[in-house]
């Protein structure tokens, strides 16, 4: 009798005694991928050999191997592999280690004249050799995150059709109604656990980029692998290309998407619905991350699907959690409790309102009454302060409309409301001008200012401005990174309040527990965990988020907290392992070459 470790489950397979040779055993087991044999009687060696042979059979041979990014090792194939895989002579004689290859990659990147060229180089590496790409990214995350992610990914999306080399992910258009299942089946990998989907209508703070927004799901998923160790073959980027209202793209001959105005209304909803249902069919249980949808659709889609399928909206819930974590960490510096803070959001879209709702729940958890908690969160939109008398408010905004005269100027709103924290989620660069920042400095010893709009060029103020206009008393974070700068004789490094601290860990926790749904409670524990992981020396230096170099550890802790919630709240579909942490660790992928022979 064999006990076979088949994917995540232990399976016991009874093998008739007559199957003594590898071939008949292999036929008997059929499609079962024999990863390892834990216990067995007389067939151990046979089965091991069979497993090795099967693995070797899967690997492309000859030139096809060098062109397959899942298997390619570039100059790192061993002498044995060169013979066994038919590539002797097709690669240079010298065998390099992955460390040597990484040095070459870094040299190439650093030689590029600008960040967009670095992006193109890195994406091309992802197309050639995934192991090396993820290893370089993981080991140089502080240097490379701003390239594969915000801000450069924003620039890449703006140029997507012009720098296009190879397709990545799945594009679904209105013409695909009725056949989305078959499109998903075209994807080469079958065990998909995480899907990031966008319709490209609100790419970062850059607006409608149509199908060129595909850079975002691709970038987010690269970070799932680098930051949380979710194997890339289990991830799938998707763009619902429903057209674009961006005239410049429509008239650009190199635009890659469907040339039509955006699909709206029932037809749009039907397309999204077919997609969501097709995912349940083809990749059951996969986590769907909605990303960079415009406000008009983001709230509605989340509402519709959050209790039906495993999904979340990163811009609402991920950003909310990172904002809450930033506030908790700031409170470690200022003292006091969350429920006593007054928070002014400038911008009342999905990011701000999502954060407002999560902060309200967190205040209630600290003992505030719901009305009290809500009254501590204020919002401004393009028309000014959100107040009761306004009759132009959506229900989501109305939930935060308080009694106050309408004020259009943020500096005046600060003077009047005396917020302890000012949070920019407006996509309006420069809206936190000297007057606003000085007003914050007048009413607070340590004003908390987050400029969360992305990419960097959309930030409400720069890190330097925040320091200069508050006599250096600010506690600052931004959604996209700012370079360290000199201020009064010291180097200031500010934290990045970006949902990248949240979504990889949440995703890992959800897929390891097989959670049926993603709940607000999961984002709440993710925020708390993140805030706790900020080191005293980070805080001392003004950093309210952990260094990015610790992101794998951060993601693991968040995954553990999220999985705990899934088990506690009866949402898990995978049996609880005895040692949850060890189990999660065992699932984490570390990019390194496998020996093929
Ligand atoms: O992608 C980022 O950097 C954060 C985010 O979700 C957004 O700005 O839409
Ligand atoms: Mg986003």
C-alpha cells in the first residue's frame, strides 16, 4: 500500500501486487501526479524512478526548453542537464550559479537610462526565465519594487501598446460573451488560486487606460509571488476589455484593446457576471481580486459578489487596511487611541470610503459607539466638505455627511475640524499645499499626513514638502515611494502606505485556508498585524511601515492572522493543519532552480 502526497492531501492508494514495474504502475495511477511517496512497501524505488521519469518527460527539450520561461535556466543548466535535455551546444559552455546570473541582471538594469527601460528589461526577463526574475525581485525588492510596481508600472501602462512585446494574462472582450469558460480554459495552468482582474477604467490615479491597464494585474501578481511566495503558476492576470473612453487611446494606432467606447449598464454587468461564474467553473475557489475599477462599478461589484464568491476589492479593502495600519503605527508614536482621532480624507472615492468604513469598525472595536466613530471621519470631494446639507451625495458618501457648513478649501477644513490625521486619496497632486500642511502643523504636535494617491506624480504632496511645512514634525507616508532626502542634517526615509503590504498576505491566508469568502475582519487583523510589525527603530526614524526587505515575513504573519479568522469564523474549506504556521511556510515558494535530472 502506498501513501501518496498528492498536492495538499494525503491520499492512500491501494495498488494491486501484480503492478511491480514502473510502467504498469504509471498506467494504473493515470493522471495522479506522484510528488512524493511517504510510506510504502516494495514499490518505493520503482515509484521514485517513475516520478523522476515523469518529471523529465514534462520538461521541454532542446531549443523549446530555452524558450520556455517556466523551465529555462539560461546559463545555469548543469552538464548533466545539457545532455539529458538536448541543449548541449545551444547554451554557452560556462555554467553560472543563480547568484552570478543575478549579478548580471542587476548590472543590466542599472545600466538602463530610465525606469521605463528597466521595466521593459525586467518584464522581458520574466518572459525568459521566471525563476531568475522572481529571485532577483525577491532579493532586491527595495530597488526593484518601484520598477515592477508603482510608480513605473503606471508609466508602463500609459505606454503599454508602444512597449508591448509578449502577451501576458487573459483579455476578455464583449464579443466573448457566451465563451468565457473556454477562454479561461486556454490558460496553460490549471491550478489557479489567485486572479487579479481589472477593467482598466481607473488605473492608479491615471484614469481610463483601457486594455493597457493589463500592466496592473501583471504587476500585482508578480508581487504575490515575490512578497508572499505564491507560485506564479497559480496566478492569473485578467483584463475585461470593455472598451475605453480615452480618446487618445482610441486614436492611437498602437493601442492594444478593443476600439469602442466603454460597455455600460446591463451588458457590462452581464459580462462581469459571466466572468465571475466562469471562474467558479474553471478555477473553483480561486480568489478574485478586483483592481482599479472606477468608483461607478467598484462599490457595486464588491457588494454583489463579496458574499457569493471568494473575492475582494484591493483599492477599497487593501488600501483601507494599509491606511488603518499606518494610523495604528502613528499612534505608537503619538500615544492616544484610534477612537479619539479626527480624520479628514481628501478624496471620497473607493480608497477613502473603504478606509473610512474600516476605521469606523476599528473604532467601534475599541468601544466607540457607531455614530461617534462615524462622526470622527470627515471627507472632502471635488465639491468640498461632505456635509448634511449637500444633496448631491451617493449613499456611500452620505454615510459620512455630518452637520457643518460647506467648506471648499482643505486648509479651511483643517482649521475648522482640527483633524489629527489628514489622508490624501484624491489623485490630485499638490492638493496638500503649504497652507494645508501648515494648518495641520498648527493644530497638532505630530500631524499625521498620508499622501496615498498613486503613482508618485499624483501624490497630494511630496515627502519633502510634508517635512518642510511642518517643521519636520509630520508623521508621513505615501502610496508610492519617495527617494530619501536630507532634512536638517539627517537623511529622512518615509514609509510607503501601499496595499502591497496587505494583499499578498491576505491572499496567502485565504488560499491556504481555502476561505470561501474574504471578510472585513480579515483586513482588520491584517492591519493590526502590519502595525505590530513596525520596529521601534523604524518608528524612531519616522517610518510607520516595515522595511520592504521584510515583506515576506510581514506577508506570512498576515497570512497566519487571516487564516486564523477563516478557521475561527467557519469560512475555511481546507482542514486545519496541526501547525498552521509550519503549514503556510511549507506552501511558500522560494525561487530556485530545480534539478531536472
Ligand atoms: O497599485 C498601487 O500602487 C496601489 C493601488 O492599488 C492603486 O493605487 O490603485
Ligand atoms: Mg489599485
